[in-house]
């Protein structure tokens, strides 16, 4: 049998409940079930909604709802008086007209003989906005995944596919339904599948957020058995406390084929250029030998015969004849000098016997004799002087230097030309610079210039490069650089 509460105890309990209502940090109010008018409100509700106590008590519950929800709210509030009412989400209007999202829980109470409900309100505005923003972000992400032409594949560390976007369907030829739950190894050529699990695990354990797959291009396999060339990056993220790997792949099969054809064409062109250079050297040697052994010897014999005729001719030879003979002697001497110069131009002195350094030094000395007003200089570190490089490299470097010197003399109006040579047994760098008029800022070297074109072709034929640009401060600098190409692996690797 329950013991009835004393009047004093009941009064204290009533005071306690009122204090709990008034001082609660959550907005609360009491309204009449029949009229929906407000009967009481706590300080938290007044602070939240921005009303005075007198104004709030004069409101109806429906006044807190925006007009478009008033009918729905009224229908919801017309429930059995003894039944608790919970609505997960309502919109309430503040005194200043702003709307907030709230959760309202009500409980039946009797207040001074009036059937009423006690409402407890929780503001969910920030939570709802965050949820809406998250939904928008998810929708945006889904739209990106659906619209991109690249393959986006999300997998577990074990390689099981969790996301397979339309781009992946197009590239690999599998449907999303077919691939979800499958191992990504299915998208690899057979020869790469055994190592794939360890590669995934190693990347996951590395702690790196992302890295480029393979050497920038990897191999994939279509549903029809066709191998693909793909550019790809692999990233790792945490989704619902689970590590996921994200593969982003782009199909570059056609581009790779075009590049392979270009490399093949370039190799063929380089081989042809090398053959032409070899033929050029052979022809030059043959021509130089002919000039030296035949034409040179013939001119020497003509000079000897002319000198013999001059020695045995009578003293009373007419003056006119003597003048003609003297002129003939000058012409023969001039022809011999021309042959010697042609021999120098055709076959670089000292190049084959003493190497590139000696040949360049000799070339500059000869140039200084014909162009004494120009300051020619050569800078070669002592350790480089005895060094030799492959014959075709030295020949190409010398011919590039000679062409650069000729261009500087003809077009630069320079007062100084410097040659610098550095390198090792496995590299060679040659620079020819002048202090002439130079290349105007922003101007490009004419692609049709045969001298520049010839330098590029000679360099490319041996795997070297030539650049022509502005010098330091003024003038033009021609740079030749050679280094043997490293052996490359024909396979690119897998996903």
C-alpha cells in the first residue's frame, strides 16, 4: 500500500519540478491540448526563440511553424491526450523570422485541471546543415565518379573491389555488377598477378598517401583479352575505420602506340643519319686523299715544271712573257693554298690522331690567324685534356663546334668567341658562346636554318642534344650534350 505524500512533501516536489522546468538548458514549454495555446515557457526557450515571456505565452503552438507546415503540424498535434508524441524533425520560426530545425518530444501533463502537454525541444539546425552539406558532397562525388572518363576503382588492402565507376566499365569492358567483390588482379595480365597482393600490402604498410604506379605507365587487361597501357596513381584513405586503396587510371593505349611508332620512326631516322654521317666521313676521306695524292701532287709537279722553265729560259725572254710566267707562278701557288685549305676543312686536323681537345684548339688557332681582330679562347680542365670519347661522338661535337664558330663569325658581329669543354668518360658537354648581337628576347631560332638543323641532326644521330639560346648577359650560346642512353626495360609493370 502506497503511503500518501504529506502536503509539505508535495509542495516541495512541485517547487522542484518547477525549478527543473524553468532552469533547464533545453527549451521547454507547456501548451493546452485543446486550444494549442501556450501556458508556460522556460528561459532557455525564450533565449532560443527571441520572444519575451509575455509574447511567447500569447502564442499558439502553430505560430511557431512556417505557414506551409501549419496544416501538417495541426494534424500531428491532434493525438490522444495520453500518448507521448515525438517528431524527429520540425521547422520552427524564431521571433526575427529565421527558421531552425528542431526535434520535439511531448509528454501529457495536467496543469491546474487543464489537459496539457510538456514539450522539450532540441535544436538540430547545425546538425541538419552538416548532414545536408555531407549529402551534397556525396552527391557531388558520385557525379564526379559517374562523369569522369578515367577509371576510379576502390579496393580493400586485399584487392577486393568496392567501387567500380562507369569510366572503369568503359576502359575494362566489365560491368559494375560483375566486378564488385572481385579481386582487382582480374584486371591484370596473367604475368603480373602473383606479385600484385604483395605490392598492395607494401604500399598500404608504407604509410604514403599516394604514389604513381609503375614507371608512370602500367599494364591492364580488358574483358576481351586486349592488353591496355594505363597511366595510374594509387592512393590510400580511411573509410569507416577501414583502409581503402583508390586506383585512378587513364587509358593511354593509343597514345603509347603513337609514341612507340614515333620512337621507331625517330630511331630509323637516327640510323639513317648515322649511315649518312658514316658515308660522309668515308667520302670526305676519299676526297681528301684524292686532293692530296692526286690534285695536290699534280699542282706540285706543275710548280716544279714552271720553276724549271723559269730557270732555263734565255735572259732575253720578252718582258711580257716573263710577266705571264710570274703570274702563272702566283696562280699555281694560290691553287696549292686552296687545296690545303680544303683539306683542312674536309678532314679536321688532329681529330682522329690526338682527339677532340687538340682538334678544337687547332681549329681556334687557325681561325685566329684569319680573324686576328677576334679574341678566341678555349677552356678545358686539365683532367679533360687527355680524355677521348667514341669516334662518332668526337666527330659530331667537332662539326657542331665548327658550325657554331662559323655562325658566330658570319652573323654575330662578335669581338670574342669562347669554347668550353667539360665531361667524363661517360658524358661530354661542349659550349660555344660569343658576345655578339645575340638572340632577341622571346625570339626563336629559325627552324629552317640549315646550319642549326644540321647541328641538331648530327647530335640526335648519336643520342646527343643541341640547344641554341641567349648567352649570359649578351650574345649567343650553343650547347652540345652527350651521355650514353641507359638500358631500359621493355615492360612497364602492372597496376
